[in-house]
């Protein structure tokens, strides 16, 4: 694959003596969506969090659009932090529990990165934030606070907060798992829309329908390793590994 | 025998001056203590180990020794190493150092009580540790610590009575002087007890107002 947007090589993560990820290699092509599936505790969230170094990997490297997240050229903590801050601003992340800033209105949540990271003027930032909230269908909720929004609306604000930074890649960690069933579709629709517009996305999900329709590639993880990976047609229709078969049987026949 | 407040009432200008002094020392010390408390709390949570140790040492020392000893140390002790402070300056410094230690622990508790997801969300848009702290964590922690910080402010107001021992003319000292000439101790001490009580009731009420005002301003109740 020529010049992937995300390249993960030899990545491993320990928490103390507990090995959570081992030997992860993964390339994500520009403009494609990769779905990560697997049982609870298999390391999906940790992998996602290693991509933007919210968790620092024990071994291995991550590159975003050819730029490594850590470099031996950085001698001081301050230099390392600066590099990370720049790269993190190019990687959007959406959390299962939204993590909106409760003391800020919807539009202020979306403006935050533009102001404190990109140093835009407040009126410019507001303009962009407003446009982004309109894009996710919340143009009428600009001044609502998170506590006044439904889960689905909160998650769309969180998506707008990440998107407004014009990220090179978006990471979704079970973005719909905390939502009431009737609100899931609103969020999935936004995500489908983004994928069709050619945004690079890595999506940890239990929505197998979404993975099948939208993902170009599906990654099945178990026990901290990638067990198998391929286009949805081969993973969902003809998985080769026993563990994949068992997992799919469980989640597809609920 | 009955209580006779007439002698005390005729001296109300002195009590009024004493009240003003008590309020003055409370507010100046508090401002300084909040600054100290915040810096020490941040040092306590720093990733630089020596800063953490120093902050810990400061907090343990301040909380483990009597406030009166701290006041004596600053006012009577420091001159012997060449630092001569007037009683009012020594008073503010000693009270602020004392209260700063308690506030540091209150602030630290507030900061760590904010959900980790808040920091993670802030860092994931590229905010630095300091921006995240200043713009995301501290505003939420600040709201959360108002009740405990108000309690510490109350302790500080009560603590100003210790300044009577270094001849600062605050309420307690005024009462002592008045008792000396009127021989009405019960009345004098009842009078200042009521004044302390009213001051602290005002703080408690003010804290409730501030909390609900900020909560509303931040979009209503949130976890
Ligand atoms: N901060 C942490 N400290 C210790 N163990 C952790 C931490 N985060 C995750 N783990 C462990 O790592 C494993 C993988 O967790 P996670 O990545 O959340 O899995 P998944 O998202 O697939 O459910 C689990 O066993 C979990 O307990
Ligand atoms: Mg998870």
C-alpha cells in the first residue's frame, strides 16, 4: 500500500505485567474506513488510544501521514509534548462516553480546539463551529449545554468537536454503545456520511451492519493481537480462524 | 445578676474597627492563600518528583503544626534571621501560609475528582497539559470545591483571632482591651462571638449563592 494515512508497526502495550497488546501491525489507507471488532477486553480501546498516544505504547511506532508520533530527535519532555500536541490535533477522537466539556455550550465545545490549539479569533472559531454543528444536524442547539442534550446529540457535538480541527484521521471508540437504541442511527448516519466523503476512519464498533456496509477492511482482535483482517465480505462471510467464527456467531445471532 | 450591654454598646466604634480589621485580614490572607493553595496543588500533581515532594512537605508541615506556632515563628522568629516584619504583614503571611496548606489539599482533591475523560478529550484535540488544566479542568474543579473552600475560609476568619497574641487590633484584641476598662467580659465576648458568627454565616450563604450562580452559568447540574 502506498503511503498509508496511519501506519502502526510492532506495537505492544503492557500495564505493569499485564500484556494488553502484542505485535500489532496495521496500515490504514488514505480515505478508507477500517472497522475493529472483537470481544470485550481484547484491547480495541487500548489500540485506539495508542494511536494518538493517550496511552503511550510500550514498544512499536505509530505514524500519521508519514509523521511519527515520537522521535528520537526530541530530547526534552517539552519537545516530545509539542510534537504530540501537533499530531493529536490532526487525529480526531470520539469516545464511548462522549466526554463533552460540561461547563461549555455545544458551540463552545466545538470552538475549544480552534481557540486554544489553532489560536483562531473567537468570532472566526464560532463561525466554523456553527457550520460544523449544522453539518451534524445540530444547528439549532448551538447554545445548549451538554446536560440539556440527548446522548445522540451529545455524541454528534463530540464528532463536530473533532471534525472542526480538520483531522487527517478520525478514531471512533464504540461511539454508539452508550446510546439508547433509537438514537444510534442518527450517529451512524453522520459516520456513514463522513466515510462516503473520503475521511480516513478507524472505528471500533459492535455495529456489525455498519462495519459490513462502510468499512473497506475489518480487523478482528482477540487477546491483544490481530487475529485476522480483510474486506468485510471475507471476514463476515468466510472467516478463516476459529475464534473469529465463534465471535461472529455470538454477535450476529443475538 | 443580669447582662448589661450598655458599656459595650457605647464602645461600638472600637468593635466596628475590630470587625473591619478582622474582615481585612481574612480577605487579604485568603487571596494569598488561594494563590498558594493552587500553586501547591499543581506542584503536588506535577510530573516533576522534587516539586511533588516539596509540596507534600509543605502541606504536611502546615497541617501538622499549630497555627499559633506558625504566627509566632513568622513574627517573633524571623527577625532573628534578619527578616523584620510588621505585625500586620507577619499576620497576613502567617495566615496565608497556614490556610494555603489546607486549600492545596482541597484543590488537589477537586482536580483529581474531575473525570479522566475530560483531560483525554482535551488532549485529543491537541491541547497542552496547561491549556487543558486551565480551560477544562480548573473551571470544573473550582465549582466543585466551593463548599470545602468556604469551610476553610470560615476557619481562616476564626483563625484571625490568634492575631490578638501579636497585638493586631482585630476583634478579639478589641474585646480584650474593652474588657480591661469596662470589666464586662461576658458581654464583650458574647458581642464578638455574635459578630464572628454573622461573618461566617455570610460566607456560608455567599458560597451557596456563588455555587448556584456558577452552576447555572455552566448550563445547570452536571457531574
Ligand atoms: N489503564 C489500564 N490499566 C490497567 N489495565 C488496563 C487499562 N486499560 C485497559 N486495561 C486492560 O487492558 C485490557 C484491554 O482493555 P481494552 O483495550 O479496554 O479492551 P476493549 O476495548 O477491547 O474492551 C483489559 O484487560 C483491561 O482490563
Ligand atoms: Mg473498549
